[in-house]
C-alpha cells in the first residue's frame, strides 16, 4: 500500500506541475528566468505548501485517531483517507491555477515532452524516497513549483 500511495501521489504531483511547466515554456525554457519568476511570485508558492504540509500533519492526526479504534488497520485507513483528500486538493489546485483562459496555450513540444518525462521521474523518486523514509509522500507537493526547476536542471540544456 505504501508504494501504491507513493505512485499515486507522484502522478498527482506531476499532473499539478503543468502550470509551472507552462510558465517555464513562456519564459523560453531559461532556468535563470524561471528562478527569478519564482522569487517574484510568492503567491504561487503558498497553496501547494498548505496542501502538502497540511495533509502530512493530518495523516498523523488521523493515524492517532484511528489507532484508538483499530490498532491493526490505523495506518491503512489514515493513508486511504489522506490519499483521497490529497487527490481532491491536487485537483482543486489544478482547477484554481487553470481558471483563466491562457493567451498562449501550453504546447507539448519535444522539449516539453522531455521536461514532462523528467518531471514524472523527479516526482516518482521524491515520493518513493519519502515513503521509504516513513514520511507521507504529500510533503513533495509543498515543493511543487521547484519540481519543474529540478526537472529542468536534469534535462539541461533544454
């Protein structure tokens, strides 16, 4: 169950990074300009942090709560509940970030396909690493804007 949860969390993280990949594409796939954009636009940082850290803390609260009733299944129940809440939060953030029609649509060019593949790899590696360390994989969601930056450095020069 731990690895299934990590893979689902990684897929949701990769899906939610589409907005940041689009910003990266609009900035001509230049890592320095994207880093400057991240520093200027702090308002884009807070919702993923709230979702990632909040659900990670909520996981432990649920674990302690369900442990009162069922010691054996407390971890499983809390993981399933938090995974459903994480999916809802990730989809809400995706809807919120894509509420307006974009002037220039996001186009999957060859560069963006490579970036998307490396983003999926970064998300999968991060979620699996957090799961192996016995931490909820939702913590990676707090670093959502920086996943595109890490993936960009992986496929450099883009």
